C-alpha cells in the first residue's frame, strides 16, 4: 500500500466584505502515513535530512508525529488504533511555511473519526483545532465541522466567530474548504484541493519545476494580499496574545447539507 499521495492543485481565498477580494494560486502538497515517514525516502526526496525537497519530523507533533497524534486522540476519548495521514506542504530548499496542515485520523475500521487542523501564523505562533463527528462518531459525508475561532491569523480579521470545515475526497482528488463566519455572518471562503499524482520522480519534479519557489511563494503571496487589503483601507486589527492552550477540541453537533 502506498505510504504517500502527491497532489497538484490550487489554493483559493475569497473575502466577501467590506470589499470583495479573491485570489487563486497553484500549489502541490503531500498526504502521507505518519507511521511510515521513513518510507518516503528517495534519492530525490529527503526525510529528516537536507534535500531540495523534504519533510522533517520536527515540524510535526513535537518530532514524534504518530505517538503525539495518538496521544491527543486518546485524551479526547477517540479511537487511536487506525491510520493517520498528514496533509502538508513539503520543504523546498530546506524552507517551509504551512499556514495549515491537516491530520486525517481513522479508526481500525478505516472510518475517519477526527481531523486536526494545525494552523500557523506569520508571527511564529500555532494553534491546533481538533474536529470530530457527532458524539465522537465517524465524520460523515455532508457534515460541516464547526469550531470557535480562538487564534489570530490575519490582521484584517478579529478573533471572534467560528470556522466551518468541509471535506470532499475521491479516489483521485482531495479537497478541504474552510468558511469563516464573524458576528455578521460569512466573511471568508478558503479552500485547498488537488488531483492525485503518482509519488515518483517524474511527477514530483515536474511540479517542482513549475513551482520551484512553492513555500517561499506562499509567504510572499500572504504579504502581497495583505498589502492589497491595506491599500483598499480594510480595517486593520492589532494582534492579541495567543490563547493559553494550543489545542481546541470542537465536537460537531449535527450534520448540515
């Protein structure tokens, strides 16, 4: 069985008010089995060693991705006996910035029982949102996974309201949508998705050649879009102190179409 899936796709971000502002840009990302990270090693891909393209365990789960995530699941009263897959941007030339990485956590029957969204901001802070299905059951198709926003990400949004996550995967595609609602309703729509490609030299390095500065470009685009919002006089909010706890557990109360 494959230990990794490679996706080529896009990130979309749309702000609805007080002005409409939308952008889309290409990305590529990995979804890998956290218990088999060492199996990703290739002559063209590094794991825990310098390479043009690589992953480092220290970036995820305090350096012990599998045991760390299973500890979180156990503390939350969730099954921790199934596969855990991590969706993330790899390091390019040793550098990476992941605005959000997703941990897909399954039970031994293969049902998706939790999604962990590991969110980082450009100030070097991070927060994790643990999202589960109704009654800690399996996450069903059509569910919107809702959690209260407690962490500062953008200076153009206050720390209030809630997120709604939407998952839509097929055998050939991956998709995560995140809608942000403030006190006045839906403010932002964001999404990341892609089409699965073989995790081999030809497909991975063709993607790298098309986007050689992937992770550098992510940070550059964040600041470029912030400049556009500032120039258009969107309200700017000072960064508050980060929350005392780095993990929030939000249980879904019901399904929505």
